[in-house]
C-alpha cells in the first residue's frame, strides 16, 4: 500500500463524510461517476490508497466483491428493463488508468447501446 496522498482525488472523496455513496463497507465505497459513459456509470473505490489491484491485500477481496455486487444490485433495482453490466478495472497508465488509486467501473448496459468493449 502506498501512503495516502493528500492530492489523490479518490483519497479526498473517501475522507469526505458528505460524499453521496451508493454503497459502503469498511474498506470500499461506490459512487456515481462524475463523467459517466452511460447512465448509472458507477465507481467502486478503495478507502485506503492502493495504486492498482495488485496492491490490494487478499484479505480485502471479499469486501471488494461485496461492494461490487451490492452496487450492481442497486443499479439492477433501478432498471425496469433488461439489464447487464460490465466491470472494468484499468491498471497502470499503459492500460488506461487515469487516477493512480485502484477503482472499478460498473457500466450498466442496454440492448443496442453502441458501447463497444474489447476483450
């Protein structure tokens, strides 16, 4: 784990008790993305400063999955039609990581939404 950064935007959000969260447990929380790619685009973020998924201790993976699942269930509950979603995690700049603080994108999907995910 890297030392928490006073400049890290996600560390600042984690410290802000007034942040509107979709879900929260002891080590992770989820919020709506401020620049959504699709309606409902959400982020699952670690409360502690870890740069990538490789830095998250194995002991926290259950809480991480809990936060991802509870966030996805919340999005499903709000959707009245068919529902699908992608979970995306970029690690290091070369793979598209913009904020150097581990986070996961949850992208709700609709039929024929035009979003192309290449795997």
